[in-house]
């Protein structure tokens, strides 16, 4: 069956090359500005290995949403001093408003936390602002 990558047509997009983001997770882009020239959406897979966490950060100009496809002991810390902790597991959805400091932690010693993520910006690292002064707020 022929495939096409012509502009203006629907297409199948193979997963992109995984890379480690500045906030600490492993991104595998799917639909983005870089892969298909998307203008308003990023969709990809994000992995947080066992016993790892992200660095404290915000996405200044976009919202993010995630669906947890694996993982059983995930914490999502947020708030001005990362004072709020929500717990997630496989099958849960996560929502992070723009400009909200947050840290994700995978407390599992054996299982990676894997998410399908979408944001209303076509790039993965466009408006990430690292907040290293908050890293010590999460145990």
C-alpha cells in the first residue's frame, strides 16, 4: 500500500527517535512540528524510568495532558512550592495548566511510568522554564 507525506494529506507517522529532555524524561515524538509540520499540537510518548523524577519546571505558554499507559506508583507534585501531591497509576489522566511548577516522580523500583502526552504547542521543549530552586521541595 503506498504511503505519502505530502502536505495537506492525512498520514501515518512512525515514532520519532527517543531523547532525554532537559526536565529528565525520555520523549519519543509522534506528531509535532519536527515530524509532520504540525502547527498547534504535540503528541508523543513520555517515559520516566523506575525510581527517577523530573526536575522542577514549568511550561510557560501551553497546557499538557497525559494518559498513563503503565506505572503503578506515580506522584505529580505541583503548586508554587510543589506543595501538592497527586497520585496516579495506569489508566489515569493528568492535566498540567500552563505556568504551573511541577515534578513527576516514579516511585516504582521495577516499572517504568509511560505516558501518552499531548500539548497545545507543536514542539516538545518550546517554553520549558527550569525551576532548580524548587527541586529540594519534593522528597
